[in-house]
């Protein structure tokens, strides 16, 4: 009887953890997916670009800057870095009508450059990460104890995703992004300044990445140069495939699934083999549903 | 003349698609451009709308040379292309597609225009909240035309609007084009369906592998035997 109750309490804690990890992945995947939507570009630089923003926030904070201000500057810095990258590494390729492979390879290059810049400035060591804006307490829900940090992370991530989804649906520039992700040339025919909107997409993608990255670092309490690739790019890519390429809803649901599976495997099966098991589940999943959970619902009729 | 093209050369790499063509479009008139596949018809409208850049030549629109301008600037002059293959945004709703057509407008009559096209094509009104990709081919073509009109163009180019559609729908499309013309919009119509196009057009040009081989009033072209043999085929 006693153990059964304990099981329930643990389950609730794990569930909250799973949802907050999942929602952080969702935020990161959303930024990744925005870019994926436009050129079908596998943006391998996504994680490493936003890592720069996270480190800037971290450095500002430890040197005494107000944490909110540090976050804002970090988010803007991430966006600016991606704007520059887009201008010089992706746009010229797009203008020359390259295929999808070229910008992807370009992105791999950018990823290495960014990671090396981060390593050059901040070194390879792991730093403790705690912005101290969210009180890291536990609250009692029934008989279970749930961390406030996890709940806050979940709320912030969900709020930003809801705002973002609404902005895409309801604002003019949001609709322009949706159009461009379907057909760049036709969008230009509507008089949309596509270069500008595409730049905004990259900026926005990185901004969402930085926010996701900061939440990620807050959750685990550390930051180091590798957070972008292993925990960002690869997870976002996985979530995108999981959910269905080109579907924002898919990326969010895929990321949530990823977070949930990962956390439950970590809690109940093995922490050491967590990644191995998650990848195995992923591989089996794509064999069964190669187009993901939400395959492109509407095929263009010709 | 609303549009005057002088000695226009357009190339794909080393290969010329248009070898120095000249043509003009009179304001308020429907001009059609005929020709077989690969004649360069689409290349011409792609160049006029800025998708492609000319290698040589002038495109005078409303007294201004617009050759090589960026697409959004050309669009602002009042030139709109309704592209080949419809190219509606399949993931967006019918309503959202129409709104995209009015992307650059700042006035407060956008909603009124939307309603107007719902009235013109009730099916679009009925399906306004459905994804455009779910519409039939003919409905998508109507949507594509309305979307182009939402920008209130002075000059509308229609690239193969009847392509791949059932004869009954084709007729409806041509009726629609006629109606647009009556609203005073200058139209350049590209068609493989030469017979139908010449019936509603005022003037016509015939394009053949990058050269203009014939041009005359639509009436005269309609009666031209060489043209009849080459382009009317067994069609309706």
C-alpha cells in the first residue's frame, strides 16, 4: 500500500519533469522547424547559434547584469548572429538557386565555427547555470512534491509557443511566413519582400532557440559549449521528423513525445542508456511511420 | 500604351529563351500571347514580373523602364502575375489565400473585396475556412485569379489559366476573364487554347521559339489559316 502511493507520487513528479523537458524541446524545435519549413534546410547550425546567445546571457548575468535584461540581450544577440549567418552563408546560395544540400552543408560549417568561437571564449568546461529568477523550491501537490522550476519552465515554454502560433495565424507577417514556407516565388508575386521575411524567420528561429536553450540550462543547472548540438540540433531534428516535416504542430507534439519518452526512460529504465533507448524507439517509429505523426495533410492537387 | 517591350532578350544560362522580342499592350485591352510549349511565353511573363532578369532590352510600363527591378517593386507598379499551375498556398485557407493577395494594401476595403469575390464565386465563400489545397483544380484556378485581383492590379498577366481543366470549367474561366476585362483591368493572357483565347481577346501575338512570328487583331488572327492549322488543332 505504502509503495503504491509512493509510486504515484514519483509518477506525478516524473510527468511534470517530462512535460517541462518536452516543452523546452518543443520551443527549440519550433525555431528549428521555422527554418526547416522555408528551404527544407536541415539547419545543423541551429543549436550552436543559440548556444552563443545562451552564453552571452550567462556571462552578463554572472557579471552582475539583471537576469531579465541578460536574457533579452542574449536572445537579441542570438537573433543577430543568425541574421548575419543568413545574409552571408545562406542567402547567396538561395540566390544562386542551389539545391537543398548546399545550405545544409553551409550550416554544418557554421555550426563548427560557432562551437569553436564558444570554445575559444568560454572554454570547454561546464559552468553552473542558475539565473535565480525562478525560485527553485518544491511544492506539495497531494502527496507528491513538484519542483516550481519545472512548472515555470513548462508555463513559459507553453506561453511562448501559444503566442508564436497565434502570431503565425493572425498577424500579417506571420501569414507571410506561412506563405513563404510553402512557395517563395509565389509569395514574391504577392509583393512580399521575401528576403526580409526569410531573414526574420532565421532571426526568430534563433531567438526561440536561445529562450529554449536558457530554459534548458536552467532545468539542468549547467551550461557548456556542447549544449547546442547534442541537446538542441539533434533533438530538434528528431522531434521534427517525429512530428512530420514542415508541420509546426508536428514539431511541437514530436518534441513533447521526445521529452516524455526520454524522461520516463531515464526515470524507470536507465539514465545511462537513455539516449540509446530513445534513438532506438525513434528508429523503430520512423520505420513504421516514415512521414511522422502529422504528415503534410494537404497535398497540392494538380 | 500601358506596356511596351523593346528588343527583349532573356537567357537561361547560355541559351536564349527570348531572342529580342518587341510587343505592346494597350491600356484596358485584353492581349493574348499564343504559342506552343517552349515558345517562351512563360519566360516572358516571368521576366515581366521580375522572377527572371532580362539580358537585354527595355520593358516600359506606364512610361518607366522596369526591366530588372526587384519583384516587390514591380508589383507595386501594379503588375501582377497569376502563375502557371495556379500555385495557391495549399496549407492556408481560402480566406488566407485571398488576404495574401492584398498583402501590400493599406486601405480598408480589403474585406469588401473578399466579399465581392465570395459573391462572384460562391464556392470560395462556402469554403473560406477550408485549406485551399482541398479545392478542385477549377476552384483553385478561380482562387488564384481572385488572389491576384485582391492586389488591385492595373495589369494582370494570366499564365495558362485553363491548363488541365475540364471543358466546362475552361468555359467558366474564360467568362471570368471577360468579366475582369470589363472592370477595366488590362490583361495579358497566355494560352495554348488559342481558339478560346482569340474569341475574347482584342489583340494577339504568336510566339515561336523565342521570336514573335505574327501579331494582329484577335479577329484577324482567328481567321488566319496558318494559325488555325498550327494552333487550333482538334480542340473545341
